C-alpha cells in the first residue's frame, strides 16, 4: 500500500485536482491518461455534446462544422434506402446528445426509432430544412421528394447551413467553421460547372443503376437515366432495361456508370443488350451515390466524393478534366 504523503502520490493528487477544476484539462487528460476515473469520463462527455449521424455525408459535415468527431452509422458501400438499424445502432443513438438524419424518406427503416427518440433528445432531419421548391418530385412518387440532394454542392451547402444553428444551440461553435466550409463547397460547385461544361452536349446523358442523380442533372445540364427508381428497393422491369438499351444505341452513348452502394447487375444488362445490337458500351467508372468512399481517404469525405463523381463523369463522357481532380487529391484518376 502506497504512503499517502510520498511525492508521487502527492503529485498525482495535485494533477487530479487540476483536471477536475478545468474542463479543458479534463478533456486533454482523458484523451492521454489511463488513470481517468469513470466519474471524470462522464464529466468530459457532458462538456462536449456527442453527435451521431445516419449517413457518412452528414457525419462528415458535422465533423467539419464542430472541428471534432461525429459518428456515422452507415459506412462506405451501405445503401441507406434498405439499411435496417441494428441493436448496436439503436444503443448508439440512445446514448447520443444530438442525432442528425437525412429525412425525405431516405432512411426508411429508421423512422419509427427516430420519432421515438425525438421525444427525449435533439433529433434533426437535416434535408427537410430545404424549401419545398428546391426539391424534385418524381411522377411515380408524388408525395415523396427525391432525397439525393447531396449530389449538388450548392444544394448541400443549404443543408449544411441549416445544420449549423442547432449544433451551435447545443454548445458546438460553428461561427468560424461554417463560412470556411461553405467557401469550399462553392469552389467544388464551380469546378463542377467548369469541367462538366466541356462534355459535348450530345454526350450529356448519364446512365446509372438507380435514379440518384436528378439534382446533379438539373444543376449541370445532364439528362439522367436511372434503371431503378429513386429508391433501390424498386425493381427494374425488362421493358425498362430494353428501352434504355435502345436509347443507348440511338444516342450513341459510349459509357454507363456503376455505383458503390448498388449492385452492378442491371448496368451489365445494359452493356450486354447494347452489344447484342452491335453497339459497344463501357463502364465509365464507379460513382458514389448513397455512400462515400473508404474511411480515411479523400473520397471518404464529401468534398472528395463529389470531386470523384464530377471528374469521373466528365472524363468518361468526353470532357476535359485534371488528372487527379479539382484538388489533385483523387486516389485513382477517374
């Protein structure tokens, strides 16, 4: 048993006293010391509200705005249209101080859980802050707007700006980070306008696995043809595939695109159908539609995700683009 008056014990007591007296020191101490007590850990968590987001795109924006950590429930390659929350997800949501989800029926399997949690804590459907006239409605889903608003940086900037106020109200300062991030989103949008305008007008037709790029098409002047509807739960019929094959051939389109979070089966059916008519079509690249790239990579950020998509589409359809995208950071060109 140690002597309570020996120098090491006294030094430890003084350090613990300083940590308990200062929230800043408490946070630093907990991050670096194995001596932290459960009480001290609870106090540190209370000092900084914890944030959890359903998708990677929302979590990335929250991390930028708070200059800290925000957990994403759905990682690379996960389809939010069909994802069902696990017990671990529900536990993580119940422990968070702030829950950010997309809304607009994107996370269809989460609605009941989030409605229940909204009675007890801050739960924000970030995309539902957008004005009604900024949304796209498909004739097949008149009561459900297309949720894929993150496909355009200028539209996503409106969502991000809407996120900032409730984060700030919860004690997470966004006064410096929001203007800087909005400037980056504006630069990305300008890059998109610039390089996508180099695609020949006759080639501005975007064939993808599901209809996730309507906002992209509206913003940048592309016709968008998704095999499935706005939700990956919808099925593409043989007639739809046949019509798209005929369109590929008649418009002489040479590239179609797969998506990281959607099976490539239907896209390969298009390629095979066009080949049967003597028209060669290649895969122009893999796009990030409902999920970002690998964790820790540039493509695993919102900026990198859109830089990749814009660069890949423009290059495959005959445009002129920098080898490694807007910022020279793309892991693999195209």
